């Protein structure tokens, strides 16, 4: 599995554009921990933080 930060950034911006809140995005990512693992979710949350800061 390669780095997906660029794709995640696009999808996070799209999710925020259609009305999801920052809290909903973070909660959704937390629910992914059992499926993709804690380290990958932490990486995703780092990308989310960057997206949130630029909006």
C-alpha cells in the first residue's frame, strides 16, 4: 500500500465542500482503526489537520 496523502487531501476537501463537519471527518477516520490500523489512521489525521488549517 503506497502513500495516499494526495488522494486523501482531495477527498477531504470534497467532503468538507458538500457539508461534512471537521468533527464528522475525524470521527469517521477513527472508526477506520480496526480495518486499516492505527498508524495509517494517524497518517490520515495528519493530512486532515493540514486540510483543516488551509481552509
